[in-house]
């Protein structure tokens, strides 16, 4: 393997994998975390005083959707179940960043330093490698009709953005924010200060997403003059639902036209059971998960503010319309953390009618081998890269050959990294921002409109349409920026 050209397991963030917080972080009984959502979109004024009687405290709240995260003792749930005004309460669901695939491109930049940026988008240093952007822009032809402007703002709810990246810096609008509190995820990240201005990307995922939308330098995004803001909800570890929900509310209040969310999770309509780590007792949590009730409210809040929500379908290679398949997946993946799901499983917020749900394709418009799908679930398909060759060569023990022959050039998507450089990656995380970018182009060209109207234009105008069985993979069709802008 050549120097600086490495494959690392990055935290791909393609879905917010659910993991309960049942196990203690340490021996202190207070280190349990719970989510509470109220029947109304407000938090009772005496709530903090009431839970203090049980030795608990509120550590994070989102009053706009009546959501609170609590730190308390192991028996906290049983004590507050009948508290007036509470709709649902459960152990907080953790949003993790599962391992994914990343190939560093730094070595390939040798010789690029000092090169002037050509005014032509299609003659930039990385253009020949941007097969994904070429597909969506019809080899750059869409740039003749529109490249976006700072009159439109895309909020990227993710790991942050490299604010100094030369390809991104000119499109980062004022107002980016950090929602990771001091100490990070449950006190495990001492480097997190809680500074609201600390939106710098420590991971790379958010910068990669941003590059696909609005890069304008050695590489170009789908909308290279569009305004972007970072709403950082991840550091290098996990995130709380409360942080993500709060970021959605803040972005909508800030007037964002689009929320680009390369993340998601699952909910179950049925019964959710929790195995108490102390007693082994199986407790029925009911058929609502507080985190996701709040999540649904946040989507509605953003939509009412005029903000379109674009979300990733997820990277589990499952049919998300098959509720039993989703539930079985949840139990196989996350049941060991103390949560047992019984009933019909749903991917959220992807199932909500207000959002645009995006699947991923590889070369030749084929569904990516990892992408979730489902009839009536996917709204639109977009290029996110594939891993067929990657997986094959890895399984056959020929991975050095895969790297030496640079087979990832035409399989993975290139974009910006967290440190001023670039890397290749894949996922519905990589397809989602491209749809967000085209939505921004539509707004910039045709004027402000309702989220429902933007979605309608995306699925009717901004696509190469598909029919029959392909609809379960790509919804209305394959994303096409050129057709979106063509008169």
C-alpha cells in the first residue's frame, strides 16, 4: 500500500443505529439516560422540580417539541410512568456512527498545489474522477442553467464542516452552529467544550456531504455556488436524539430552505420491551418511543417553517416497506442492548410523507449493494457509490490489488475531507446531499415555494423516470439536475 493512500474504517453515519443506554457508563447509579416526550409541544414548568424528587435531573430539552432528556437512577422509568402530561418515556436511544469505507486521496493531490482554479467547472483538477457529479449534471451541462446562489441555504445536520477547506469556504454562510455539549457524548469526549461556534468537522463525513452539495474549487458540487451551513450534532462518537432534534428546530428557525440529513433511524408500531440491566426484568415500554415522537414533531415543525427535509434511506440492504424484515433487522442488530421490538418496523424520518427519502445507486444506475429500498418508501434515487468490487476483492483476499488498480475511482464518490483534503466514500449519505443540492437549484431558479411544491418538482421534473419494479428501488426515478433546470 502506498504512503498516504490508505483505507480506513470511518464512521459512515449512514443511519443512526439504535442502541439503548441500558448498560451503565460506570458504577454510579445516576448514569442512566432517559427520553421523555409530553403530550403537548411544551414542557410543564414544574417538571424539573418533580423529577428532582426522584433524584433525577433534566440535562437537555427541546421545548418546541415537548422533549426532555433525563439523567437518573435505574428505577426512574417506573416512578414517572404515571406523571401527568407524559406521552412516552424510555431509555434514550443512541445515534451511533457505524463503521464504513473511506479511501484517502491525499497522495493523488501531489502536483496540484499552485495550480490555478480554471473558470470552467468541467476542467477542474478532480473532474475526471467525479463520475457521480457527471451523472447528475449530465457531464456538467446543468451548470449552464444554474449553479445556485447564497439566496438559498442548505442546512447540513451532520459532523460539522471544515470551515477552512478551500473548496467550501466561500459558500459557508454565517450562522453555523454546534449542538454537541461540553464533554460530548455522556462525558466521554473531553475535547468537546460546548462552544456553539465549534462547528469544525472532526470526522470528515459532514465535509464530504458539503462537498457534494457546494464544493467550488479543485472539485465541484452539484450546486457550486449554493449557500451552506453546518449544524454539528456529532463529534467522533455517538449523538443524542435531543441534539439532532434541536438542530432541526434551529435550522428551520434560521430560515434554512433545506435540511440535508444523511442519517436516520427506526421505530416500531407495536410493542417495545426493555430488559432491566440490574434485575433482568422485562418491562413493556408501550408502542411509542419518545425519541421518535419528538423526531416526527421536528419534521412537522421544519415543514411548517417552509423547510424541506431530505433524508437518507439507510445502508442496511433491506426492504423498508417490509415491516417484519425491518423489525427482524432491529432485533438482530440492536436487541442485545436491552431493547426488544415486537410489531411492525419503520425507518424514520424516511417514512414521513413530508420528507424526501433517497436511495443510492452505483455505476450504470444500479441500486447500490448496501442501499435500503422499498415500494412507496423511496422518493428518488441518486448516485452514492457502490461496493461490489470492493467487497469482492476484500473477500477474495485481493484487496491490495483493488487499491493498486485504483478500482475505487469508478465505484466510490470523491469529495472533501475534514482537513482541507479529499477522500472517496460510499453510502446513502453520499446520495442524499445531491438531492438537497438539486432542491436548492430549483429554489434558486424558480423562486421560494412550499416544501411540498419543491418535493413535487423533484420527483416530477428533476429525474430520469423509471417504471415497474424499478420504482421500489428508485422511487420516481434517478436524480438529474439538468432536467430540473431545463426550461
